[in-house]
C-alpha cells in the first residue's frame, strides 16, 4: 500500500516539476481525489481477494492454507496502513487548525 501511494504521489510531483508549471488548486484537488480513490480501491481489492480465498478454502475449492493466510495478512497490513495514514492526516489537519495566523 505504501509503495502504491508513494508511486502515485511521486508521479504527480514529478510531472508538476518536469512541466515547470504551478498546479491550480482545482487540478491539485482533482489529482489528490484521484490518488485517494486509487488507494482506497487497492485496499478494497486486497480485502475482496482475501474474502474470496477464505470462502474458497471453507468450501474446499482450494487446499493451500499458506496462500490464503498470506492473502489475508496482505489485506490486514494494507488496511492497517491506510488507517495509520488516515490518523496522520487528521493529526496534521488538527495541527494546522491550531496554528495562529
């Protein structure tokens, strides 16, 4: 998850730097929204894959417990990472709101 987020944000930053242009607030908002949607989509995909493999194991369609456990652990780590990022963003927002102008 972290690599996906870093890759997306790196692409946005490098394209802005390479073009030597300032991004308008509307474009920055759209870029951030797209990056956020992509990251949430990746978390959802990991959770869905884990659910499918667990269901297949329970119904006897797969017998590879290791693969199911690895998929479940990846989904868990992805979700935990996104929760930690959410907490950091909220903390940063609260810190900015406490600043005196």
